[in-house]
């Protein structure tokens, strides 16, 4: 019996595969490598001393997905695979709807036809849009502000409907806040294609000298220092959240916030990154980024109690591990020749 990890070569997926292997699970990864490289799985194998069954396939290819379930006995699935860049989703909405929705529907269909009913899905705090309540509980109203976020909301709804239709389903929708950091070994981490969209990888590329300075998107928000506040969560804590979710799958379908409940501003991130790395992190204040909100903060109480999970790594550890990864792999998994 194995756990199928879709998108397991990616950033969060690869860290979760390590945690699963360390827990003694057999793991099958399906990934089309559209935003990752097989090098991450080679590092996973080096780190754990264990093998991973890897199938390069696109989940929108239903026969290829069915073949995975026929070749392997899958007991449960963690579904990370998806496109995730907000700006790109505004420019290419159909690509996002096609990829994220078709993949997820194919997966649900292949699972049920192969008698596999346990699913953990990567949702996102983006489903809360501009939140009315802080910290945000799972009961807060939802409403995404871009096509990427809408794919997450739609997949959540599809999962709820599917779970209604057959009592055998157990589906956990995990709403991640802002995942950052890297494996403490420095062997695994986030390796974005092109200029990073997210703050921490951008800050790290400035610290390592690949980029000149960080643009701080606005200092006139209603926050303590005027810059955006987010609930950053260490990717290792997030990976462990998936193991906890597998151990505590609900009957039917339910959602859980995975965050720390603590906020950090853009300037705090820059200052902490400079202090843990010892590098200069120059920045300039620029206009707000369209679509950004002032503050996003999880209420993680439900995951703390029902999943018996807590994110306990603090900001310094997150940024120290991100720096360890970046400084050891300044160009990511596949450095230029
Ligand atoms: P990632 O891009 O590193 O990993 C996603 C993986 O899915 C990649 O390896 C990519 O090659 C693969 N993939 C994409 N489409 C596929 C398809 N059709 N078939 C097979 N493989 C496919 O991203 P990540 O940061 O590890 O995110 C994992 C999941 O978590 C995504 O669903 C993302 O939307 C969600 N999420 C991420 C964040 C974040 O900030 N990183 C926050 C909230 C939610
Ligand atoms: C964090 C803060 C920016 C870059 C995004 C997605 C969300 C989720 C996580 C997947 C904000 C500021 C950023 C920069 C900056 N992904 N910033 N300069 O926007 O909270 O969330 O990633 O589900 O859906 O929207 O994360 O890291 O982009 O930004 O000042 O170069 O840093 O304004 O306040 P965000 P982020």
C-alpha cells in the first residue's frame, strides 16, 4: 500500500514526501515537472536513504492517471499538483481552469473507480479573499479575487459535492497560509522559475546577490509599520500538517487552516533575513501590488485541536533555513553550466 503524492516534485510536495518516507510510508509521486525538476526527488532519496516511485505524467491525462492506480495499490492521496501563480492566472485563466480543475476531477474519478477514498487537498488562504475577521477562522466567508484562487474555491466545492455523494469519502481541505523556509539540511527548498512572485524567495535572491533590491509593495497599509502582514509558516511544519491530516481524516469533507496565528510584516521579513544571513538586503518602497490585502492571519485552533498539529517553528528558523538552502544552492536544483 502506498500514498500517492501528486505534484510531489514541487516545493511543498517534496518536503512532504520526505516526512512520509521518514514515517515509513511507501510513496508514489506523479508530477509532469511543469514547475519542478526530478532533481528534487533525487535529493529526497539522498536525504532519506529511501526510494520513491516516480511517474512523469500530466493529471489531465486520465488514462495515464488510471494506469498509476492500476500499477500501484494506493491507500490515500495528497493532491499538490496545480498551477499556482496569481498574476499568470489573470493572464491565462483558461489554462488555470483547465489544469487545476480537470486534474482534480480526473483524480477524484480515478480514486473512486479504484476504491480509494482518502484525500488531502492543497487549498489556500487565498479562498478568504480580503478577510472580514482576523485571525481568520474556517467559518469565515470565502471569495477569491483571481482565477487561481477561484480554482481552489471550485475544487473545494467539487470535493464537498463528491463527498456528499458517497459516504466512503474522507477529504481534508488544507488552507495553507504563506509557506516559506526549506529543509534544514539545505538540500531541498523553493526553486521558482524566473523572478520570484513571492516575498521570501525574492528576499533570498537579493541576499545571495542574484538580484539588486527588494521592492516593498506599499507602506501605507493599515498595519503597524504600514507594510503587508502575513502568517508565514515553515514548510516543514506544513509537511507535518499533511501527516496529521492523514491521521485524522474527517468523515465526508472538511477544511482546516494551516498557519501559525502570528503575523510578520514585509519589513520584519527583510530585517530578519538580513540578520540571519549576515547579508545586505537593500529595498525600496514602491506602489502597492494590485489585488494585495493588508493582513492575512490564520486562526489555527481547529487544526490544533482536531488534527493535533501545531506549527511551532518561528520566523528566525524559517528564514535561517531558507537562507541555508539559498546560499548552498544559489541557482536552485539545476545550476547553469
Ligand atoms: P509547486 O509548483 O512547487 O508544486 C506543484 C507541482 O505540481 C509542480 O511540481 C508541478 O510540476 C506539478 N503540476 C502542476 N500541474 C500538474 C499536472 N497537470 N499534472 C501533474 N503535475 C502537475 O507549488 P507548491 O508551492 O509546492 O504548491 C503545492 C500546492 O499547494 C499547489 O496546489 C498550490 O496551489 C498550493 N498552495 C501553495 C502555496 C504557496 O505559497 N506555495 C500556498 C497555498 C497553496
Ligand atoms: C507577501 C507580502 C506583498 C513580493 C501569495 C498568493 C497566495 C498564496 C501565497 C498560493 C505581501 C509583499 C511580495 C515582493 C513585497 N499562494 N511583497 N515585495 O501575496 O500573501 O500570497 O502566495 O495559494 O494565493 O497570493 O504572498 O509572498 O507574494 O507576498 O513587498 O517582491 O509581501 O505585498 O504583503 P501573498 P507574497
